[in-house]
């Protein structure tokens, strides 16, 4: 609103300069100063009945009735700006439509009320904001139904994200995947589309830990013997979060290839101090017995009792 007024004010001197005769300038400025620039929602209703009904049935009806936000009786103009001139002229040129503004300018209108709400923290850092994906690409103000103002339910949220993230849809087609295509889960279980302090707009658990722990709490510990990468590098070091053709959504086809990326030079038993994977070293990778690491190292996410994650 401030911006709009600032623009209106900055136009005044231009008008004055343009108008050669002083009485012309007075004729332009004086009536505008006297009448309110707002028409009120009732005025909009006379010509935009269906849109009026839509908004008044949506949560934004609160703007119309609640005096605290300063737009009681003129909710339409909280987003569209002062509309008295347009209500008279019925010309598109006299009214603001967020969809015709640059993404950042459109977002600023919404954030004039929705700033500092819990889910919007980090919004300014989000990839969506940086890539000109405005609020209105996901929130349709005037539409009803599951894809209207707020997507309701997992299917509606997923459908919305999938419109743009086609490559991610493909990742979920892999045989082992989180059940997003089945709509048993949704993208916002793991991501905050408004931004977050974690990488890839990931949801957090208990402040700053991976959001995975919201559902996989048994992997959190605290363990007496931690497996370092679980805490320090995150779950996606070993798992594909969306989907994978590998069992357990691992990043590699077999467990041992995941391990050997970091443990290429396996140490030996204490009694036979030879490093490596070939005898006399203890871990003989030629033998099938030693290929399936997690048969022995069962507590791969951390152990309460065993330093070597064996139990
Ligand atoms: C006298 C009838 C009338 C009233 C009253 C009226 N409008 Fe309109 N409005 C129109 C017409 C006609 C159009 C289509 C203009 C065009 O497409 O050229 C329109 C278009 C619009 C648009 C779209 C502009 C665009 O660029 O596509 C918005 C937004 C709008 N009106 C909002 C409002 C709001 C908010 C109010 C109340 C403050 C309001 N209107 C009051 C007749 C009216
Ligand atoms: C919360 C913000 C907001 C409020 C409140 C709001 N609008 Fe809109 N309006 C928009 C946005 C954003 C668009 C652009 C279309 C879109 O992205 O959904 C729009 C588009 C329009 C259009 C253009 C036609 C169209 O559907 O694209 C008209 C007309 C309009 N609004 C009228 C109204 C009227 C009348 C009211 C009050 C009853 C109102 N609006 C209240 C945000 C709002
Ligand atoms: C004048 C203040 C104001 C403006 C501007 C505004 N909103 Fe709202 N919005 C509200 C209020 C009030 C509610 C009712 C729920 C609440 O109290 O938070 C609401 C509700 C919503 C909801 C539904 C929340 C729910 O839990 O059901 C969404 C989504 C939303 N707004 C998005 C937007 C978008 C997108 C824009 C910009 C086009 C916008 N709003 C502009 C005040 C505003
Ligand atoms: C990429 C899509 C997307 C964008 C961009 C987006 N939102 Fe949302 N928004 C959602 C989804 C999906 C939900 C529902 C979240 C849920 O169910 O947990 C939501 C929920 C909300 C809610 C409801 C309350 C809440 O916190 O869950 C409000 C209010 C809201 N968004 C406002 C905004 C505003 C303001 C902007 C722009 C600054 C914006 N959104 C940008 C997708 C988006
Ligand atoms: C209108 C198109 C559009 C919609 C709808 C959309 N996105 Fe995006 N999203 C983008 C663009 C553009 C980027 C930035 C380029 C990229 O990383 O692909 C992006 C980036 C992302 C990123 C990467 C963040 C990063 O920092 O690497 C995530 C995660 C994401 N979106 C999740 C979602 C979710 C969840 C939804 C549904 C609630 C959603 N998106 C809906 C367009 C969209
Ligand atoms: C089980 C949790 C989870 C679910 C569900 C999920 N994501 Fe992700 N997503 C992640 C994690 C974790 C990353 C970061 C991966 C990394 O850092 O390598 C990510 C990365 C991304 C990225 C950026 C990297 C890329 O692959 O392009 C986008 C975009 C994205 N997700 C979109 C989506 C969309 C859209 C959905 C729903 C269809 C979705 N995600 C569902 C956890 C999830
Ligand atoms: C909203 C809850 C939820 C979140 C958040 C979540 N998961 Fe899951 N995860 C599940 C469910 C439910 C299953 C079982 C799926 C099935 O049976 O098909 C699962 C399965 C898995 C599996 C495969 C287990 C198997 O037996 O094949 C792995 C690995 C996994 N999740 C890792 C992660 C990672 C990594 C993250 C964070 C990026 C994450 N999950 C976030 C609910 C969640
Ligand atoms: C060092 C690599 C590694 C890291 C990091 C890792 N995992 Fe795993 N995870 C594995 C391996 C290997 C398996 C398969 C074990 C098997 O097949 O015996 C597995 C299995 C799973 C399973 C399915 C079996 C079970 O135990 O429930 C889930 C769920 C899972 N991991 C979640 C997570 C989550 C959540 C994180 C992050 C907190 C994480 N993982 C971090 C290697 C890892
Ligand atoms: C991203 C790298 C990484 C991956 C992948 C990885 N580890 Fe580790 N692992 C480590 C680090 C770092 C330590 C801690 C070493 C230390 O404390 O000296 C460790 C410690 C261990 C330990 C405890 C021994 C000790 O010295 O504390 C065992 C056992 C182990 N890893 C087995 C595995 C197995 C089995 C896999 C495959 C499922 C695996 N690791 C995958 C990095 C990795
Ligand atoms: C047959 C059971 C078994 C299999 C299979 C196995 N290990 Fe081990 N591993 C052990 C035992 C027992 C120890 C403890 C040795 C000791 O006390 O010095 C150990 C120790 C380790 C250590 C820690 C050594 C140290 O510094 O204390 C790492 C790392 C390790 N194994 C990785 C792996 C990897 C990677 C694989 C798969 C390629 C694997 N193991 C397969 C039984 C096994």
C-alpha cells in the first residue's frame, strides 16, 4: 500500500510540470485529494459478483471483517490497491493485478500480511523466490476446490509440485521409493516450499536436524557409538531420498559399494594387523561372506553397545 501511495505522490509533481496552466493542475489534484481512493468491496461486487463470492467464502474473508489489518470493508483492495478510479472507469489500466507484476513485487503484496509466519521463515532464501516463482503460482486466490487458495491433501500438493518438477516425478517412478506417487506422502513432508535454513528447502527436525527424523526417529540416537556420516553428512550420503532402483533406496546397487566409497582400505582384526581387503587381512572381499557388510555391521546407523556397529 505504501508503495502505491508513494508512486501516486511522485506522479503529482510530474502532472504539475506537464500541465502548462496552473488551474488545470489544480483541477487534477484537488478532487483526488478530497475523495477516498478506495471504493470498498461492495462496489467491486456489483461488477465482479462471482469473484467477490469466491473471496468471501475463502479465508481472506477475514481481511474484510477484521479491523486489525486496516482493510475492513475493502478486502479486494488489500491486494489490488485503491480501486475507486477503476470502479468508475472499469478500465483494466486503472487497477493492479499481481499476476501482471514481477514475481518479487507480487510477493511483496502477500508478505505485507504474511511475513514472519512460522512456515515462511527463510522465504527470502528459497529457490522459489530466487527463481521468480511467486506465491500466486501455488496459491490461486480466486479459485475454489482442492487446488484453490490452499492445496488440500497429499494428492493436491503433489499435483501442484509435479507440474514443474517433472524430473523429480521420474525419480519417484523407480521401484524403491517413498510413497509419493501413491499419495500416501507428499512433497511437503520433506520440503518447505517457502524456504528453510536446511539445503534444498528441506524440513528440519528439532531445530536443525534432518526432517527425515520426523518419521525415522530410531535413526537419531543419541548412540554411544555413532557412525560418523549419519550425523555429519546426512542421510542422503547413502540414500536417495526420492527413489532408487537399489534396495533400501541406497545410492549404490550393493551395500558394500556404498561402504567401500569411504572404507576402501579396510583395517584388519587386532590379532592380525594387516590392512586391506585381501588375506591375510581379516575382511577378504573375494569371499561372499564379507561382501554383505550389514550382515555383520547391523547397527549401521549407530550402536548403543558396540564400537564396530556389530550389534
Ligand atoms: C463498473 C463495473 C466495475 C467495477 C465497479 C469494478 N470493476 Fe473491475 N473490471 C471491470 C471490467 C469491465 C473489467 C475488464 C477490463 C478489461 O478487460 O479491459 C475489470 C477488470 C478488473 C481487473 C483485471 C484487470 C486486468 O488487468 O486484467 C481487476 C483486478 C479488477 N477489475 C478489480 C476490481 C476491484 C478490486 C474492484 C473494486 C475496487 C473493481 N474491479 C470494480 C468492471 C468493474
Ligand atoms: C489476497 C489477495 C487478493 C484479494 C483479497 C483479491 N484478489 Fe483479485 N486477484 C488476486 C490475484 C493474485 C489475481 C491474479 C490471478 C491469480 O493469480 O489468481 C487476481 C485477479 C483478479 C481479477 C482478474 C480476473 C482473474 O480472475 O484473473 C479480478 C477481476 C479480481 N482479482 C477481482 C477481485 C475482487 C472483486 C476482489 C474482492 C472480492 C479480489 N479480487 C480480492 C489477488 C487478490
Ligand atoms: C491484508 C492482509 C493480507 C494480504 C495482503 C494477503 N493475505 Fe493471505 N490471508 C490473510 C488473512 C487474514 C488470512 C486468514 C487466515 C489467517 O488469519 O492467517 C489469510 C489466509 C491465506 C491463506 C490460507 C491460509 C490457511 O491456513 O487457510 C493463504 C494460502 C494466503 N492467505 C495466501 C496469500 C497470498 C498468496 C497473498 C498474495 C496474493 C495473500 N495471502 C495476501 C491476510 C492477507
Ligand atoms: C511452490 C509452491 C508455493 C509457493 C511459491 C508458496 N506457497 Fe504457500 N503453501 C504451499 C503449499 C503446498 C502449502 C500447504 C503446506 C502444507 O500443507 O503443509 C502452503 C501453505 C501456505 C499457507 C498456509 C499456512 C501454512 O503455513 O501452512 C500460507 C498462509 C501460505 N502458504 C502463504 C504463502 C505466501 C505468502 C507465499 C509467497 C511469499 C507462498 N505461500 C508461496 C505452496 C507454496
Ligand atoms: C511454477 C513452477 C513451480 C512449482 C509449482 C513448484 N516449483 Fe519448486 N522450483 C521451481 C523452480 C523454477 C526452482 C529452481 C530451479 C530448480 O532447482 O529446479 C524450484 C526449486 C525447488 C527445489 C530445490 C531447492 C534447492 O535449493 O535446490 C525444491 C526442493 C522445490 N522446488 C520443491 C517444490 C515443492 C515441494 C513444490 C510443491 C509445493 C514445488 N517445488 C512447486 C518451480 C516450481
Ligand atoms: C522423503 C523426503 C522427500 C520427499 C517426499 C521429497 N523430497 Fe525432494 N529432496 C529430498 C532431499 C533430502 C533432497 C536433497 C537431496 C540432496 O541433497 O542430494 C531433495 C531434493 C529435491 C530437489 C532438488 C534436487 C533435485 O533432485 O533436483 C527438488 C527440486 C525436490 N527435491 C523436489 C521434490 C518434489 C517436487 C517432491 C514431491 C514430488 C519431493 N521433492 C519429495 C527429500 C524429499
Ligand atoms: C513423512 C514420513 C517420512 C519422512 C519425512 C521420511 N520417510 Fe523414509 N519412509 C517412510 C515410510 C512410511 C517408509 C516405508 C515406505 C514403504 O513401505 O514403501 C519409508 C522408507 C524409507 C526407506 C526404505 C526402507 C526400506 O525398507 O526399503 C529409507 C532408506 C528411508 N525411508 C529414508 C528416508 C530419508 C533419508 C528421509 C529424509 C530425506 C526420509 N526417509 C524421510 C516415511 C518417511
Ligand atoms: C553410512 C551410510 C548410511 C547413512 C548415512 C544412513 N543410512 Fe540408512 N541405511 C544404510 C544401509 C547400508 C541400509 C541397509 C541396511 C541393510 O540392508 O541391512 C540402511 C537402511 C535404512 C532404512 C531401512 C532399514 C531400517 O533400518 O529401518 C531406513 C529407514 C534408513 N536407512 C533411514 C536412514 C535415515 C533416516 C538416515 C539419516 C538419519 C540414514 N538412513 C542414514 C546406510 C546409511
Ligand atoms: C561417507 C563415508 C562413509 C560411508 C559411506 C560409510 N562409512 Fe563407516 N565410517 C565412516 C567414518 C568417517 C567413520 C568413523 C571413523 C573413525 O572414527 O575413525 C566410520 C566408522 C565405521 C565403523 C566403526 C569403526 C570405527 O573405526 O569406529 C564401521 C564398522 C563402519 N564405519 C562400517 C561401515 C559400513 C558397513 C558401511 C556401509 C554400509 C559404511 N561404514 C559406510 C565413514 C563412512
Ligand atoms: C563376517 C562379518 C563381517 C563382515 C561381512 C564385514 N565385517 Fe567389518 N568387521 C567385522 C568385525 C568382527 C570387525 C571388528 C574387528 C576388530 O575387532 O578389530 C569389523 C571391523 C570393521 C571396521 C572397523 C575396523 C576398526 O578399525 O576397528 C570397518 C570400517 C569395517 N569392519 C567395515 C566393513 C565393510 C565396509 C564391510 C563390507 C565390505 C565389512 N566390514 C564386512 C566383521 C565383518
